[in-house]
């Protein structure tokens, strides 16, 4: 699948996923959501990727759900079969819902991280 609403770039062991709808302040659509889920899952399965950076194109990271699309979504869409994953007893239940796929990228190591957060400079 060639994504149309995100961009994915590899920078060494880091996958940089950019929400790419700057004209709508990167508001989520069903297409963007599916592409984002797929990109996170692919990065999580790639043994070369050690970190995932999520960013937004333009002046905003993400304005939330695109209101034009949200207006026409049926209420049962939140539980649509296409968004559900098999339940994993080894993960927290609150990480297994539709909008919690980011912390659910598989971990390949139980070793503690030696990375230190970089100080933010303005």
C-alpha cells in the first residue's frame, strides 16, 4: 500500500512517520488512521527499527478527527471489525482499543534503555 496521507522515512534505526494533511492541520480521517496503524505495525515488526517518531507536516501536529468525516461516520464505526485486533492477554486492556495502537508496537527487548532524553532547546 502506498500511503497518501502520511509519509514514512527511515533515519538509521528510527522510523519517522509524518502526518501529511497540512491543509487540514493533519486532522485524522479513516484513510490516515489506517495508514498510520499500518506504518506503526510495520515499524514495530522491523528488527532494524529501534524508535518511532510521529510528527505532523505544516503548522500543526494533529487537530484531532476531521470534522467533515466525523459528521458522517456511523456511531457503530468505533467497533467495526476492521479496527479490532486479537486480544492479547499479555498487554494492558486499555492498550488494545481502536485508538491505543501506539503503545502496542511490539517490544523486542526486555533490557532497560540506556538512552537519555535530549534537552529541548529553543
